C-alpha cells in the first residue's frame, strides 16, 4: 500500500447526505472478479445527469471528495472504495462515515477524514464559488486546508500510523501467528466446524 | 461493574491486546459468497498464502443466482464467471461450498442458522453487511469488506476497535398485525441511518423476549440499516430450542458444556450501556418506508411527509430528493400508493415463518390484477419445507410466482429486477435509489403488509382486507 502523508488536489463538493454504497457503485458492477477498472461505475446513475458535480469540467479531475454526513452507508462492498480510488480520489471528507466503509477505505489507502459539518459547509462554499480550487489533506498535521480555511480533521491514531507507513494489515497480523495458534489451542471443543 | 452481552463475547475472543493497537479478535465462523470473495482469494494467491481454517469457513452461492431454470447454465456471462470463480476458489482452498442446486444452498444468512452453525457466543463474519442477522443468537456477527475477508481467510482473526454499546429496549407486547419488521423499521426511523454508527445494538425487553428466533433474525438483520455493524439478542430457551438437534449443534456432553456457557451470555444487571433507546411495542403499527433510505419510514396510516416539516437543512434536502425519486407528493396517504410489484423474500424476511405468515393472508384470495407478486424462499430448505406444507400452491393460486432460493430482487444482481419507474412493496432491507433495479422505487414492508398489498394493489395491512377471502377468481377491483 502506498504511504499517505499529505495530498493536494481539486476538491469536489457533493452536497448529499446518506450517500449509500448502492449510489457509489450499483450492484450490477459487483459481478466482476477483478480489483481494478471500476472508475466508470462510480456514481454511475448520477453521472447520466449533466448537472451532476463530476460532469462539471472544473471538478472532473477532482481527487478530494467533500461529502454530506453519513457517507458510505449500506452494504459492505469494498467495490465502493475501489471505484473511488480508480476514479482518482485520494481522500473523502465528511462529518460522519459508515463504519464498514471507513474500515474498507483504511485497508485500501483511501483516507476518510472526519470534519465538523460547519467546516464541510465552508469548504463547499469555496469549492462552489471557485470550482477547481484545491484542497490539501494533511494527515501528518491532521488538518484540511482550502483557501483561507484551516479545519481540524479526525482520524484515529492507528489508522493514521498505518496509512503514513503504508502498512498492510495481514502482514502485521502475521507477526502474531504464534499467539493465534495458542488461542486456537484453548478454544472450547463445542464450537462448530464446517468440515467433518 | 458488570459487562454487557457484547463485551462478554468480545472479551472471550481477544487473541491479543496491546496499547495503541486494535484488539486482535478470533473469528469462529466465516461465511463466504461469490460477490465479495474473488478479489480476496486472488490476494491470497498473489501473496502465496493459504486459508488458515477451512473448517471454520463455509461458502454458498446466493447474490447472482437465478431463481428460474436453475438447472441451465447461468445466462448472464459475468454472473456465471463469478459463480465459476467461487467454485474454483473453494476447490483450490478446500472450502465447503453449497452451490446452486444443492439442498443446503441459499442466502448465506439463512443457511448458517439453519445448519446450526450459528450459535450463541460466537464471532461470525461475512463479506456482507447483513451478517448482523446472526446476532439474534447472541453471537457477535458483522459484515466485513473484501480486504477483511482476505484477512480472515489468511489468519482467522481481525484487528478491531471496541464498539460502544446501545440498548434498544422494546417494551410491551406487539399488537396483532405488527411484526418484528415493524419494530426494526420503527427503530431505524427513530435513531436514523447513522444513529447506530460505532455501536453494537442489544435488543431487549418483553417484546423481544416473546419473539421467535426467525423474528429475532429479522430485527438483527437490519441493525446495519441503523448504521450499527452488529445487533444482538441474549440467548434464552427460544434460542437453545432452535439450535438443538440441528446438523452442527453440539451433541451429548458437548451440548451440556455449551448450554452452560450460553446461559451466562446475558448483560449483567449492573452493566452500563453507552446509550439506551426505548420503544413501546404496544404503540407500533405496520411500518412502511416512503423515501430512499430505511430511516425514512412511517406508520402505514400516515401520509407522505412534507419536506418543509423536517428540522435540519440536510434532512429537508434529503426528503425533497427522496420524494422526487420516489415520485410522491406530500400529503398523499401511504395507503393510496399503488405498487407494480410485491417481493417476498431476502435474508430479512425469506424464512419459513415469513412465508407462512404471507400465505395465511393470501390463502383463498386472488392478487390485484396489475401487480406482479414474486415469492423467493431464502434457502432451498425453506423452499422444500414450504412445498411440503402446500404454501407454494397457496401462492401460485393467489397468482404469485414461486421461485428458487437466493437474494433475488433484494438487490437485483440476477434477472429479478424492477424496471425504471416501477414501484415495489418489498420485504427486503434497503430502499436505496436503484437498489432493486435502475430507476426502481422501493417501499420496505413486513411480509403481512406485502401480502395484503398484493391483494389490494396499494400499500395495505391485513386489517384493510375484507374479512372473508373471496372464493372466486373473477373478483373485480
């Protein structure tokens, strides 16, 4: 996984709350068995609408999505994260994220930064008044900068460390494989098994 | 201070706890399906890793599978490729698979409990957000993403941050015509789609205690719709009775040992929840959703709300967007909304009790003329049981289509989809835009409301039906 320390890119204002994973990527695109190539599927229903924000030329190259609260609700599909990454997004900012979506993002190096809704509104205003304005997401300093705005960003310590180091979770867990084996030896024998 | 049920199960599975790091939790059961697993198996191959515990892993085919002509090759090539990929992965990594056509095939969250693999006090995960279903047994069960699927396959563990706990107290008794689906729709309407974020919900109280296991599963299933990764109900005699005798239930001395442990799985009297919410079951009516998220629900006796009546700007904007998508006008009584399709099925309401409840309503009646009614059992075992009770005949005589098991129209990954603009009353769990097919409009309902809606063609509860079923087929509407 690539390291994430800070990123600067065009901010995209998405003034919707409750953007669920069916909107981020509809189920018809989940039939693929690959992990890449989902960029066309991102927000596919909305992208048919000419007025949708990503169809605006100034936002098309956006890499920081600034969304309403409760982003990523619904299904566990990691395809939602792959689609955002494949499109070119490096970070999503929202006042609140759904738990599974936030977890999936962390595994894939997509930063989910929590901002106060007031700060989100101020950033929306800047991005709408001057489309194409860049946003800096600084994980090291835990802050977001956009024009004159400097907003504190919440990311938990462990996720921040993993993202800044670019560490892979499975590799980290494998360091404790002996402890896993010890735990297994102590599991009650009444626990079910799927194989005879 | 005592512990909550969730904390007890969590603590019993901690492999490793270290300052500044998430707990490493052991996973007792990993359920796998075709949609969220291919990239995880690919990851294992690329890293040269094995599946650590195939004996704690079970796969089934459900999301993509057709519900008609299941003996023929799957027509959709990408669906067929995904199914074939799961079959190859299970063979290569030694995982037990119940493929389409197998008697144990079905929706992963129907299959686990039915086989007795879901038991109290376990940790259960699956690359599917409705894994919360299994919490009905007093298990800690939650959905995970594909990276986590790979993590569990490789290590049988997951690094996780502790959840906060929320008690949902459902006091009093449900009135006739209301069901556990109405409880959970009311809970979500009350706390919102984000209300449960970061929490494990524990459903408690008289109304919950009196529910059957299947009704409890319906409630826990939709915990994720309130934003909670997991929902739980403390195991009791109802739970033990359901588990006992199933293929994978403990037997003999093992049963006794398990039972002793399971009986300790309840929230201690002096334990404290981080948050508590109380709902009065006596006040509940059949609930339906009017919008495009499961929190946008109201009693069936209400009218479509006016967006101007919502407090916050975001809420107002969300309601406006939802009404536009749903093509509804404020003030329209919900009972006057006409539907094109009724879907009875899914991991929320595709179990035998759901089918029995719906069948009892439609028995001897004839569906409304322009409504398509689709009945999809949650598993092949449910289908066989229903057929042995003659429910399939009741449904087909009603005018419904009786199908083979799978996720079907809940998410429309197979051919069972709504057309653009089509409106459904659906016993499933999500009313998101396009969820059941591009441009489709979904109203979430209980099996009773679904059945009554099939009779009248507009959103209805059994109380709206004529008292005596009509004997003839040529009833005029």
